[in-house]
């Protein structure tokens, strides 16, 4: 193993064309320079085939259902918690971290990173990480990491844990990467754990990294989060990776904001697993793009909720969650005399408006509820006034 270049190249250092050797700065805690053999020239641009594949998958979202995107309230800055974008959302996250050199220069260096991912059917996702200023590999300024993810188990589907898998390819490290992510809620706390396989940027055998973290929800719009991850056999200059963040939801919008500190340069699996000797401060802003919301088009019940026959038990009440810009029981069948309660679990306002004008909930605030009792058999179509692509039906049958 060799030292990795964790700091931006300086103009006073010789370039590859000026010297037959490449100089890589060590961590300030170690001092000195090490002479390495010249690194092979690498292109900082992704293969055209991968770009075309991502674009084609994104275009398939035009026929997908609409949902909200990822929230930093459910994860820590350097761990995803096994989250996968639901079908129909194009997730764009912007992460910007800054470092400052010691005095007297006190030079501020920025490390912008981006995530673009498309939610696909069967709880899968395809996307990429891109960092415009990466120090993962010497003389390789941009970092691309393409990935595919799948949510194998989900707590919101009744499973005991969230389990996600990821497989990707790092252009900078020129190798495959992978992650197994676990998460489980316990009251206001969500615990996170990861195991990662990483390509060694120094062209050695694959590295193994383990990590864990937690998110403590203090309220509907605020949480505290942190994590630690370590490569089991760290190279000289590498430290245990950590991050901490104040996670904020922006009320009545699908956007979230993280104010964070970390000793990692980027957010790819490679960069987020390798700590440096410096502390970086910054933020992350999440932007889910729901294509049907902007392009129009109707949308009926989702495949997961179509044709559900609800039993009201002894209470005569059926609860429908309004979450991810969809009704959890989009096509509901009940007996006459049953009351349906809609619970708004989204961060934005929704409404329940009958197509024939029979009922209108008006706007339901996040966390609010609204009830209606159906006495007359028939089929009742309804939608959301602010989001007309959200549609549902309630079919009322005579009581046995």
C-alpha cells in the first residue's frame, strides 16, 4: 500500500510532464513527501455506454407513478441507510464540503459532489456520484462512480429491517465497489450499518470497510445524525471516516437540508469510506424531481395498492396513508357504513376531493387526518387538488 493524495495538487509541484516521478503530499500529521512511479493517464469522463444507459432508464420514468424523494432525516451524511428512490422519481442531491489550510495561508478549498439517481420498478435504482474535485487518486481531479441499488427488505412493507444492496464501478479507482446496508427503527432513532467492498486506488487487492451510524429524530422537521466507517487495512495517511450532521426538513416541501462536518472528501462509496487528516464543513440539499408533476398525465393506483379489499374489523375504520405523493390504498373496497381515514404522512399538503363533488377534505396539513363515512354502495373516484395526478377509488358494497 502507498500513501493516497488527500489534498489538492499545488501549482508549485511538478506535473507528470515535468518529472518522471509523481509527488504525492502526505497528511499534515505525517509530513514529508513520497516519490511514486508515474500513474497511468486516465480519462475523467464516463464511458458513453454507461451514460446512454442511465439516460435511457431516466426516460422510462415518463410512464411511472410519482413519489417524493430521499430525506436526510432518515440517514447520516456518509451512509444511505439502504434507501432506494421509488419508481417515478429522479433524485438530485448536491453536497458541498469545504476545507481550510493551516495558517498563514488559510486557503479554502471546495469539494462539490452530486448524486443523480433514477427510481426504477421493483424497488431498484440506477445512478451515479460525481465529484468535481476529488483527491482519491493522484492527478485524477474528477471522480465518477456509477451504481445500481436494490431495496431487498423494507420496514414500511412489514419487514423487520431495511436491507439494501449496491453494486458500482469507480472510474477513479478503476474497479468494482459494493455495499450491503442495514437499517432499523427503534422509536425516534434509526440505526444504520454497512459493509463495503472497495477497489484499492493503489492497485492492490480489494479493501473491506465496515461502518455504522444513527439518526435521532428530534421532531418532524429536525434530526441529529452521525456515522463512522473504517477500512479494515488502512493505508498510510488514511483515518477512520466519520461524519455528523444537523438534518433539517423544509416544511411543506419535499426538500431537506443537512448541515454537516466530516473528514471525508466525497460521498461515493470509495471517498466516504476513507478518512483524511482534516475536517471539512458543508451542506447537502436534496431535490426530488417528480416528472409527472411537471409534464402532466394521469395516474391511477399503484401496483402495490390496486384492488385492496379492506376489513374494518370492529372499529368500522380503515386508514389510508398519503405518502410519497400516492394513496397507500389507491383502489379500496369496503362495506357500507365504513369510515375511511386519510393520514397525511407527506411533508406537503394534500386533499381528498370526490370527482362528483360529494366530499372535499380541503387541504390536510402534514401529519393531519380527515375522515369520511361511506353509507351508499357505489364507486367513488377522488383525487388531490394540489396534485391532480394523485388518484384513488373507494368501492362501497352492501353490508353482508
